C-alpha cells in the first residue's frame, strides 16, 4: 500500500511561481513512474509531467519550459516547480505513482493551485 500527500498549492499572481511536493509512504521502490496531473471542473484530468526510473521525463506541451519535475529518492518525494504561472494553470493538481512491479497506481488527494490577480 502506498500513500501520497501533496503540499505547496495556493493562490499566486500571474507570472509567479509555486513548488508542489508529494511525499510517499509505503513500498515505492523498484520500477516506478511518478507523475503530476491536473484537473479543472468539467474537464478530464490531464498529465502535466512524469518522471520514471532512470530519470526519463515527459512534459505536457502547455507547461514545457515553465515547469520542472524532480524527485528525491532518499525522501520518496517528487516535486513540481512551476514558474511563469498563468490563469490557465489554475486547477487541482494530483500526484500519481505507478508501480510497474506491482502493476498498480496510487493518487494523492490533490492540492488546489489558483493563479489570479
């Protein structure tokens, strides 16, 4: 069993920055893919960034050059540094981990990010 706890969301002005964190407890060793997703009311959840074993990273086109995903394996924590935020980035951001070895996945509870002046 894995539990994910996100933090770092909040209200920020356009052009500002936020750093999200997702701390995992449980067995997250082995082949795993961490990811950040976001969702706005009435729309499907969309991938923002993922980081897999061997640091293979993907970003959604909408965030390339502005967001950076990273992880601290020793602390079982993944981060999402978000810069140059705009109103279009307003959403609930969810942390996800896929355990390839167990063929399962887990979601965090979500953290609200609001970009507004």
